[in-house]
C-alpha cells in the first residue's frame, strides 16, 4: 500500500524540477536573442507581458505559459492575431508577420532562448 502511495511522488520527482513563477523584474530582464524580434517585443509585447496586473502571462513564466502551450502553437497564434481577453488583435504589433508572432510566442512561453 505504501508503495502505491509513493509511486506518484517518484514519477513526479523523475520529471525534473517544476518551473517556478517569475517576478516582474525577472520577466522584464528577458528579451529575444534576435535583434529584430527584440525590437518588436519591446515595442508591443513587453508593456503587458512583464506586468502582472495586466493579467497577461509574464514572458518567460512557464507556470503561466505551459497550460497555454498545451493548447498548441496554432491556437496561440490564432488568439494573438484575433486578440483575446484584454489583448488587442495582433497585440498592436503592426509590423509583425505570422512568423514573427510565432517566434514571439515561443520566446514568451519560454521555448526560445533569451539573452
């Protein structure tokens, strides 16, 4: 019986350490490695995705992004283009292409390298 109770804990322990929430300061310190994407991020995404009170998931905060990521990149791209909740369509990035949005989503979701 004890083995059955301990088994889920062993499975979770073997998955590695769970992501920890980021602070606003930690999130604000991140930026995409690509200079063009960094400029797009600075001009549109960063103003909300580094402020917890905006209700947008903080950039780099896997605790907030992982459930969204599980919906799939296509769903995240559609939500970005159409707008969702308090986020305006396209996140007000008038220069962004669909590929830019995908790269920015990957960065904010913690799936892309930051510098």
